[in-house]
C-alpha cells in the first residue's frame, strides 16, 4: 500500500529509499539539541532540595547552601564537562544543579538585601 501511495505521488523507488533512509537516520540519531531537551526535562532542580541543600547561618542570616556532597558532585561534573567527557545524562544533571545554584543565589541575594 505504501508503494502504491509513493507511485501515485510520482516518486521513483530511489526517492522512496532516500525518504526511508532519512526517516530511519532521524529516528536513530536525534540532534544534540533534541537529546538535551529530552534529558534536561528529566532532571529537575527540585530533585536535590531534600538531600543536597542545607540552610546555614552566615552573619546572623540564614542562607541556602549546597551540602558537601552536592558541591562535590557539581565540581566533578564541571571538571568532566571541561575535559569533554560528560554524558547526556550527566549534562542534564549538571544543568539541573546549575539552575538550582542560580535560584539559591537569587534567593540569598534577596535575603541579604532585605536584612
């Protein structure tokens, strides 16, 4: 039936093969951007809130800080990225940790500004 549809459209078998090859290649090899979008959606910053975040008293203010374990993981992933050895899963993890870091930086800045 598919061959009949392609014949009705006036495509040659070689065009059909090219179309199928292109589709197969796309399905097997999503772009880096597609992979990043998929994996980044899997790792949310809130994942680390319970186990990777602490509240520390600094000069009579309570600020958000990473636990030693999460800070070490951030440094490890950053080093792997610099060396070019980061997997797509680790890239998603690093992206989530960095987003959490940005959020806490903004919150801590507000806490400091309002004190």
